[in-house]
């Protein structure tokens, strides 16, 4: 079988890392299958896909199209930008999108895949417009639709071209069904992680050096938020929580990650988050690393990993990765994140957006090394069971076969 993957971004966000795990899992389980990737930009995704043995290329998404997105117009980032501005931008980008669709259609025709796997909303719409009708098209959905003003309408308009949808959690699957109704069959398939890379043993980043801060003293506890700069990832909640932790508690906080995407209004700049830390009075207690190439080494350098999303988290890849690294995790109890942890067993949870509740959990773990060790040990074992690439391949391969078989029956 030949699978062609489509992804608009070239940088390595959560959806892109999940896609790489999927390609890796299928390359191992089905070495006779061919995996190709077309990305909308150069970046880490293309390089890592090639390293996995996939034929990866780019068709550069025009700037006018790359910056379009409704995450900040009623989506998880809030109403930072008016929906009408997004619609106006879409109209202005229409000629560039039409040209891009023609280029993409030509590349798909030359590839002649048995199946197209579109990752992310932009490529789901563009793939539906570019792909020949006889080629099955799967949409891999990593985010919620109902909160967004434009994407539900766009995906419904193209849903009859979609053969099936893979959702990364039961929560996202329910959201997709609510938007698309019975137009597409929807499967829930949890993400996997590279358990050889994300494990308790391995290198650790020197976070203090990276943040240009003096070394943390003996007995100090490192507490970190590892996330992109998306506005709904809870940076302000995390910093407010740190401000509520008494200075007598020996901890240092870290904000690990940087802006990745081009959609206006959907992300903070690091300067904005630094300003938030200063406003909270914790600038001297918080380090900022920016984007890191080795998230596993960053996670292992922490004693406590905080997930602070204020909107429901579709899955929570960093939660799974931190668990696999044997870290004590505090997760925001919403959406798909609530499906992958068990409170008090392999993680602690807090109410989304509640800085007081988050501070309580941080203080509890900062003062109890035995609890940190117990949670981390159980979490690593749970991750090794739940998030294997072998499980991912075993769940996705039958979906691919069914989609390809259905297409074959229709063309017969």
C-alpha cells in the first residue's frame, strides 16, 4: 500500500510529532508499505520524515494561505481576531489557494497513492479539493471543531469527499461527529510516542544554563510547563500559580517552548509571557528556554511537569511523553487529557484555568519527593502500555485497509 501524507506546517508541533510517530509505526509494522509526505513548508517535519524512510517533499503554502486560521477567532485562543477578518483573508487568498490546489493536485496525481492521509484542518480542505475522487481520503483530526467559527462549515462542505476520520481522543471524536453528523465514519485512535526516546533514562538539558540563570541549589525542585506558545496552553495560569507558591518552597519554574505557527493572534510571543511573569512578580523565579530540539531531555530535567491548558486538550502529547519519562505530572482535567491519566495514580489533575488549584498541586509535589517518585514510576509503566507505536500501527492499518478496499469496490 502507498500512503501519501499531507501536512500544512513544516515545524514540529504536536500534530506533526504525532504524524511522525504514525509513519514510524507503519514503517516498522509494514515495511512493504510506501509512505510519502508533502508538507506546506520546510522544517523539522520534512527532515525527520526523511530520516524515517519516507519520501518527503514540500509545496510551499503561499504566505496568504499559511497565516489563515480561525483558532484566534472564537477558537481555543479566544476571540482575539474578529471572524470577519478571517473570512476576508480567506477571500483575498482565494487566487493563491486555487494555484496551490492545482500544484497539489498535480503532485498527488504523480504520486498515485492508494490512500491520502490529511493531517490538520488546512490540508483536509485542500486535500479534498485537490485529490481525484477515486482515491480514498482520510482526515486525521487533532483539534476541536465546534468552538471555531469557520472550520465546521468548511469541513462539512468537503466531508462527502472524506472516506473516514481518525480522531486522537474520544472527546475529539464526539466533537467531530457533532459537526459532521453521519457524513463520515469516525475512529478514535490515541497517539503513540517513541518509547526509546521518551524514557526515564537518557540525557537531561541544563535548564539553568539554557535560561542564563544561576544553578538551582541543592534540594531545589524544578517545575516546568512544556508547550507551544498557543494562547490556550495556560502560560498565564501557570505563572499565576507559581506566584501563589511561597518563596520558602524551594522551587524554580521553567517555560519550555516557543511560537511555532503563523496564524495571527493564536500565540503569545516569549516577550509577552516574560511580561506576564514580571506582572505576577515571579520574573526571578521563572526561566525561559525558547524552543528546544530535544523535548525528552527537557522533560527529564524537570521534577514536575505541568500541563495547564485552559481549554479542553484534544489529547495532550506532552502528558504522555512526560509520563513515559517517569516524571510527576499535573494535568489540566479537560478533554482528551482527562482520558489518558488517572488522578492520584499516575498523575495529579487540576481544574482548567484555576491557578489556586494548580498551586495547591505544585506545593504538594514540591514538598513530597516520595509522591513524585511514586507517580513517576506508575506513569512510566502506564505509558509503556498505552502509547506504544505497535498499538498505533495495529489500530490504524485496518482503517487504511478498509478505506482502500472500499475505494476498490466502488471503482470495480
